[in-house]
């Protein structure tokens, strides 16, 4: 029976292709500028590394107002003759607009559904706004599944030290501390997974929740970790994508991503509560020094936000954080920029207190998460100042130290859960 | 002298007769009120048990009811507070029922007035309670939004919203209780009209430059933000 969330068109397109060994999903929305390149890279990767497999590229589009679907269907690979000669089955390209709640979650559901119906043994999803994707990414995301039997492949990128600050300060260290596996980019956006994993995802009851709407990346990673699946990561090089929508708001993004992580932490408390420490996951790909796009940051602006928060939100923070810690944070706000430091111990404690308050329903989730934003600004400004003269590799060590701090104090979280 | 004694004994015997007539009524009132205390204790016990079962205290903590009680000088838990409220409400109900049993014109009028006033009283209580929670929730939402928008005096703004909503709720409750509705309405209109006018003048005269700066800061921030990918 057709799923009510999938349109007739989806079902029809699934029916035209009877089976596939590999399914590549590309979720898009107004990505006409880059999606052609992404499809060509995917096409070339499939032809070069999986010539004997029957593969399908699924573009699940969120109703783009530009020519994204046309770009997908018109995309031609540069070396088509060469690659096609190695191919047993031509790569089909299907454009399926997705419906239901708008966003990446709905797109991925469509992809999981079709992957399951087509009996795919390996799948991967890539973002449609990528500029730095190469055919090798497809090999790196699929080979661990096809050749090594892994269920889930997370991406590993070279990023500028100032890039991915939410990932570096909360998502990576907290996921690592909770589930005991060192997946560096839990919300990277590009993932490889087995057909079994796609079927597992499809059958989870999340598709009408906020997690499906806003936190599909962290959900995929967390479910793979909490579900005991075989996970690994692949080094893809530098990730360069189209500039994000200038109208997109950090506050909403923060609430959506961190809120999804906290919601999943509640859901899987039985899986993480008895774990301690962490271990590395198998890493594929050759790590090299990739050039990353330099980033200009507004440290003073972040500090200003932190100071305003410390001045106005003290009482609110004291409602779910240790009062001494709040006083200490308020004292930090009086430090001038060059010397300003937000100690990692205070930051970790604040995140754990916020997570506990979320669990114990001390405040409405949105208020709680938004009240954490000034603290995030403070910690991020401190990180920028601390690593100003460091290389990306040295700054990475600071991120690792923060992650170790999360692990060190995990017993505080478990004791108060 | 004899006449005085006769008249006094006449009065005393009438009083005695009336008292003898009243004693059964008084006993009935005492009985009703006593049973009221027993029923109230039972209701209190049942509701406290129910409130504990649904974790009313934890919920009250979350929505700020516990804090409100503490601020109002109650050092008991929200469950006990609600239990006590219901207890005394049931006692008063039985007390009024006892009065009604007398069948006097005055007590009948008093009792019917009481029962006619009850819906108004409860509406006013609901308005106050809802107003309190709405004011706290919205004040907190304004505080957090203002802080994240980079407004220095976010707390002042948030407290203004809280006070405005409290006054609005109390004015509505007074109107519901029919306590000087015209005065309340007029005072309310004058008070907020004055505040609105004062704010408009203040912002127009003194806030022009600040508004300009705030807007330019907002737009320049958008441009700066677009360079970094926090995810």
C-alpha cells in the first residue's frame, strides 16, 4: 500500500525502476546554481567506482522556485562516453518533489522509502548546495557499506577553525560523550548507509515530529549510534557549499539542532546512561591538508551578545543552573575582549544543566534553548580569542579538549538525570 | 413593679420559646457545617492524592506556580495549597447550605446572592490565574527574544510587559466581579493611554538616533553573519 505521505508521482517513479543496488539521494531547494555539479559528480563517482552496480540518483526537491529539477534532469557528465562504457546499467535520474512538512526530513523520507522499495544494498545522501563534491565522495561514502559491511558512514571534513561552531562546541562533544563514539561531524549532511539502515530509518515514528522537520542529520547519526549499528567515518576533504540563505537565523537554527539533540538524548537515555569514555570509529579516506575558505568573525559582536545575556538573564539561568556558576559567568562578562575567556568547565556545566532542565521540564524547551544562546556566543567568542594565533590543527586540539571535558563530567549528568 | 415583672417574664418566655424553636435549626446548621468539615477533609484528601498522581507539584514548578505561591507568602506545596483551597471552599458551601436551611428571608437572600456571585468569582479567579501565567510566559519570551536581539535593557522591557499584563488581568477580574467597573475601565484607559503617549513621545524625541543605530546594527549583523556556518 502506498504511503499517504508520498505522492502518486513518487510511487510511479519507484515503479518504473524495479530495483537498484545503490541509491543516491540529493535533497534540494532552490539549488539550481550547484545541483548540476553535484549530479555530475555523483554520476561520475558511480561510473568510476561502482560500474557494475545498478544505481539510481533520486533528487527530492522541496518545491524549488528556480530551475533545480530541470538542472538535475539536464545534467550531463563531462566524461559521459568513458564512464558509460564501464557501466552495466545506466544511472537513472528521478526527480520527485516531496510533500508533507517542508524540509530535509521529508526529502529523506522519500529517499528512504524508494531505497527500501528498490531493494538497495547501499545508499548515500548528499547536499545539493555543495561546491566541493568530487566523484571520490561517492566512493568514500558507499565503499565502507558495500565492501566493509558498515551500516552508517559519517562524513569527515577539513574545515576552517572558525567553521561549524555549534558542531564543535555542542553537537560533536555531546554526542561523543553520550554515545561513546568519536564521530567528528554528526550533522555533516552527507551520509552513507546500508539498505538495512534505510529500512530502519523509514520505520521510525518520527516523520511528523520536529526532529523530522529540523534535525534529520543528528537524528540519523544518533539512531545509528544508539541502535548499535556498525558506524564509521570517511574523510572527504574540504566542504565548500553555497553561501547559506542570509535570512536564515542563528537563533532558530540553534534551537532546532540543539533541541533535536536534547530530544534524542531523552529518547535514548537507556542507551547512554551507563556508558563512559569514548573510542574512535574506523576512518576511511586519505587525510590531506585541504585548503579551506578563510572566515572572518565578529568576536566583539558575540561578546556584546554574551554581556547582554549575562546582564539580563542571570535570574533565568539561576532557575536551572548552579547559582555560583551563574555568578561566575556574570563575572566573566566584565572581562575585556583580549583577555576574555569562557572556561570549558563552565561551558560544559552550562550545557549539562540545560540538558537536565530540558529533561526535568524546568522551562519550556524553546525558552530554555534560546536562553543558552548568549552563553554559546560567550563560549564561541572565547574560542575565537583563544585560537586566534593557532593553526586549524592546533584549534582542533582545543575542540578535542572540550570534548574530553564533556566526557570527564558526564557523571554529573547521569547522577542528576 | 408587678407589671414590670409580668412584662419581663412575658418577654423572657417569648425569647425562650423562640430559642427553643431556633435550637433545632441551630443544631441542623451545626450538623451541616460539621458534615461540611468532614466532606471537605475527604475532598482535600482525594484531590491531594490526585494532584500527587499527576505530578502537579512538578508541573507547577515548571509553569511558575510554585514561585508565585512563594512570592505570595505561602510556604506550602502547590498540591497542599490547592487541597486547602478546595477544603475551605467546601466548608463555605456547607456553611451557606446550613444558612439556607433556616428559611428566613434575609438568609435566603444572602445565600442566593452568594450562589449567584460564585460564577463571577470563579471567572475572576480563572482570569487572574491565566493572566498570571500568560504574563510570566510572555515576559520571559520577551526577555529572551530581546536579549537575543541585542537589546541592552531587555529586563526593563520584559518587566513592562509583565506589569502591563498583570494590570490587564486584574482590571478584567474586577470588571468580572462587578467591583466599580466604570472606575476600573476609566482608570485602565487613562493609565495605558498615558503610558502609550509617553512612550510614543519619548521614542519619537529621544529614540530616533537609537532606532537608527539599532536598525543599522541589525542589517550590518545580517551581513556579518552570512560569512560563517555555525553548523
